[in-house]
């Protein structure tokens, strides 16, 4: 079945640093979504991508739909304390109404 | 506020109890979903409803019984659960199940503990 490999699994950074994470698939996806989940809450949609090569920003967040359609990247610039949480990628294939989720990247900011 | 609400937020139940989880979306969406989130595991899709019709049952045990009376409300009826069913149960909705309408919006979840 489809699997999404998300890396890194965890990141420990200092406030103000930039962050990069990625998601790779063994299959081609038509849609990539990035979510953030805070403890005890549901995932919140950050960015949606629908075209190969697409680069989309949401404030300090930028995500890209990989050219091969098998990967996606999320960057966070100048991290702040509220960026702490778990970031999930999710992808779907045309004709399949299921979203496949990655295992998440846990972001921690070191004081 | 994501427009998707879930009640209760926390639930503790014994294995012989019957309880229900409720989800309501205020986004005018046509599709609704139940997911299970366990520690250190990816989100697991349980059920999909599109225009009130169930279109996906991801091999979920019969002790979980969904109900979708209309496009805005989704229930998950629970009975004779097992301790391994303890998890965060998330509801989500989307405008459509394909293309640009497929962005799913999640509720805050119900933290279920089965004792």
C-alpha cells in the first residue's frame, strides 16, 4: 500500500532558526497537504498543493510540491515558540478519496 | 476555530459500556470522516461519508458503528470496546472528495480511554 515517509521524525532547534522537513512517497500523488497538530488538539491545515512544482507560502511557512510528484517539502523561517508541535504531511491520488498521512515531524524549540 | 466541533472532548468508558461520539461541521461541506490517532502511528482512516452515504469502511471492527443523519452531523457509536481502542478519535470534513475541494478540516478530537 501507499506509505509516506516523513523526515526528520523530530527536530530540536533554537528560536529564530529556519526549519526544513520533507515527505516522500513510493507513489505519485495529485495533492499534498501540510498540517500542524498541537497537543490535545486536531490537526490544522497549513498549506494545500495541487500542481507539480507549485510553491505556496502561508506567512513564514513555505511548501513545495515536488516535480516528481512523489515528494513535498515544508520550510518554516525564523521559528517562534508557537511553531512547536507535530507537522504532518498528507497526500491523495486522483480517483482515490483517501488521504494518506505521514508519521509526523515533532518540532521542539530549545530555550 | 476550524468550524468542526466534537463532543465530548474526553471520554472514559468501561468495556461493557455504550457511548457515542458526536461531530458537527459548520462549513457547508459534503463529506465527513472519522479517523483514529494512536501514539506513534499515522492517522488511520475509519469511515468516509459523502452526501450522507458511507463510501468507505476501512475494515473497522463492528464495535464501531457510524451514523450520518445529514451532511453536517456525524456520530460514532461505541459498544463493547477493548483497551486497545483507547486513542484520539478525530472527525474531519471536506467540500468534496476529489481535487481542490479535498482539503480536510479537523475537529479537536475526543480522547477516549477504555478501562
